[in-house]
C-alpha cells in the first residue's frame, strides 16, 4: 500500500483519499463450500482531495456507495485497500489511541435525525456525550454551559435542554444532531443526506445553517445528497458516483453548466425545471436497464450496460478520470474538456 502522505498536494489538503476500496464478503452467496467467497464492491478505487473550508458534494443514485464511503472515512466500516490521509498522515498508520484523538476533528451528521438520537436520553445529555468522552475533566457546570452555547448557535431554545427526542420535530432533531457534532469544534463534517427526511422549507433552514456555521468556524463539509439543486447550492466541488466508481469530478459551476459524463447528463436531465415551457422543451435522457450487481460489475466502464452512447471499446478497460483541473470525467467518448 502506498502512502498518500508523500506528495505536497496531499499535505496541503485537509483530507485526501487515494484509491479507496471497500468490499463486503458474501459467504451465503456461494454455491459450493470450496468456491471463493464473493465480495460486494461498494467503493472501488475512489480518490479525491478536500481543502479546509471547502465543500465536496457527493451525488449518485441509491446503492452507488456514497454512504459506505462516508462511513469508511470515519472508521465505521473497514477499508479493503487504499489510503485515507488527514493533513498528510495516513490513518492506517495510526494506533487506536491516536485515531481516537483524531476522530474529534471529524464528526458525522446522519440521514434520519430521530433514529440517530438515543430516545432514553435528554437532548442535553445527547449533545454533551462527546464532551464526556473527549473532555472528561470538565465539570457538570462547564459541560452545561458548552451545551447551552451550541444549542443557541443551532437555533434551539435553552428550555429544551431536558426534553427527549420524541418531543421534537424532524428539523429540530437534526439541529440536535448538528449541535452534537459541533460540540467538539471539529474541522470536518461528514453529512450523510442530512436533509432528505425533512420538508422542503426545513431543508432550506438546515442548509443555510450549515453554510453559516461553515463560514464562522472554517468547517469543511463532505455533503451527500440526492437533490442536485441542494448539492449545487452548497458545494464547491461535486463528485458523481456510479456503482462504487467515480465517473465525474468537477467544480459545481462547470458540472451543472455542461455535464460531461453520460451518467451525469442523465442525472441532470431528471432535475425538475420550474418553468413549464423550459421543462417541455428540455430533453430528458432516460436510462434503460437495471443497475448491475456490484458483486459482478460489468467489465471496462461500469456504466456501459446502460449508456446510450456505449461502443465496443467501452468493455475493454476501465476508463480513468481525464480532463482539466476544473472538470474530469471517466469516459473514453468524452471530448477534451
């Protein structure tokens, strides 16, 4: 395994990922005991850099590996191969104690706001839990002051501190989750579809809150979402995933103005257009066929079985990202960007 800490480009980035692979064994999928255990390739050689204060948006249809990638970054699922580097230090080289200390710098906000909170704990205890783990020297009074301060910052009233999660709306529960993530003053927030379970008006409030917190605290965000409009609004750079692979990486302006990869074009054509005349005139790219199995992905380009532009050469080798610094796509048919 090669360390990504050797390059100056990696040392300048807050988080760098190189050729990350996450696989899950499927022993029950074997026909005979002597056959090798099939492996589901959830994330396949994904690489990216995330700078301090920037937002990387991650999009793709369900099952493409977005959430698995997010969980791998915070150590919730094991990594098969590749490197995850935090400010030039490979996490694989860290011991258990050192990794525990680093984890306070990286916090996660989950998709289901209510399910991510312990129903038997008050929100005061939920928000203070990271402090009990990382700053046990604090007195109960000091912990309470820290909790009240972060509650006020995310828009929760002080009299809510002794209430339980079931007494709150979905938007309020997500604010509790954000407060819990911010209590340790991290540098990176991994947001795993944090607004998909909320009403549209509440989504806007949470997104604006995250942007304000990012400006104030200098946070970096890895933002996962299905809503392309939300991703465009909050992201500096967007990475498009398909079947565990990165098919396009670009800054938000370039990707939304002229998507290069056929899969990205199909995603963009599915975005609702508020203008009825423009929506009627817009060309919709419909994908045919079902999503291939990640246990036995297609040879060459993983998107070729559903791509309307596929040719014979697409099955020969897996295309690599190519293009300019602002936009890259993994497709042999994409013209020079």
